[in-house]
C-alpha cells in the first residue's frame, strides 16, 4: 500500500458501522436509512472508520483502503466539519441533510449558517423562542439591522400576526437587498415564512396583496387586524411552557436552513404552518406579484412625468 498524509474531516457522528457474522464483512449505515456492505477488508475498514470518528482526526497516514473510504464518505456527504458534532443529534441530522445538496452552490452545512449574521426584529414570547433557537444552534446574532450585509438574514417575529411590523421589515430588507423571514402564531398554528430573497422570490407585500384579493369579508378582517394591533401595542405577551420546545425546534430548523442557503429545507417564497395541537402541517407557495410596489419591477423605476401621459 502507498501511504501519505491526507487531511480529512470527522465522520458524521450519525453514521454507524457494524461487523457482520462473517468476519470479512462490515456494513456502514447512513442517517438517511441507506447502507453499504463490504465483503472484504472488514478489519482495515473498521480501523479507518475508528480513526475518522475521533474528535480531531487532523492529518494521519493512510493507505489505499483509507483513501478510497474517505472518497466514498465525502461523495455521500458523510464527512462533517461542524464544531461540536455529536453534541446534538438534531443539529447533526440537519447538517447531514444540508450536506446532501449538489456539489457547489447546493451543498452547505451548519457552519455556513453559524457564520451568517442574523438580526431579530419584534418582541414578546415569540422573540424569546427565536433567541433560544438561535442560541441552541450557536448562530451569530446581530442587535442592529445596520450591521447586516447582503449575505445576512433578518427574522421578524411576533406573538400575533403583526402585519404592520412585517411589512416594514419586508420593505427595509428589500431596500438593502437582505434576505428576511417571518415567524408568528395564529391561534394554535405556528406560521413560518415566507423566506424572501430580494430580486428572486415573492416578498411579504406580495402575500398581503394576494391575501386581500381572496378575502370574502375584508371589513371583518380589517377589524380583526386592528384588534391584534391594539393588543400588540399594549405590550401583551402570550407565553406557553407547553409549546416552547416545539416552537424553538421548528424555528431553529427554519432559520439554520435559511441562513445556510439550504433552500430545499427552508423553501423561499412559501408560507409554512404547523398546528401545535394536531401536528397537521401545510405549505402555501406565494406567487410573485408583477406590479408589487415593494419588489416588482416598477418599484425601482422612476415615476412617470405628466408629459409622458399626454
């Protein structure tokens, strides 16, 4: 065997391997349920896997079997560079899923999410849950929106549907070319999204305008929104110990995927909801409004002069 020094990442902590009854056979099992069985060199493969599963493998001498195994694991997205891998299986699972994207722009990781600045706008119990979710995910939080860059993410949150706040955040994000997303509660449902990518997806104003267009009783809806705004202005908070863990888990999943650009997990331009009592979920794609005053093509055009209308 030819040896050499080969830098590698740690094997994903969710990957398992088992020696079979035949001493020459070993099976590697991946988190997605797939597996590969080897009929030769079981001992050498087991030793290589043990080295790769150490907390800091660094560089070590490898042979042909090791090199082939590393190439296989890398192609399967089973090598992790995440700090603290193995400390939280849900984070590890999300990291594994994000690494299954196509090589290039589609393949990402939790470390990309952790390096993305996130600003929180809003208050109440929902803000506490979002802050807890970001803390549990070891993500970078910015206190002011002016600190953000185009690769950042703004998350607007509220205990109730604060459409005024959400519209303001949406307009600010569009103006600065920053991604934004929204999290709030509607009765027993957690509403997440839409994740807005400026210049590419429908924005929150597109959603508001399309929502208005399908209302059967717009006056009743307007009265409800006024009542919601009144409650929010009074500083009311709507806590729940029972729902806190589930909300934090769903928020962390969405925000890590959104920040990392894992758009097969956090779908841009889609309103997602989960009923925290029945666990029923739904997804509502939001179509871009061509004449949207915030993100439409006309939003960046100068207003027509009177003489052009003659």
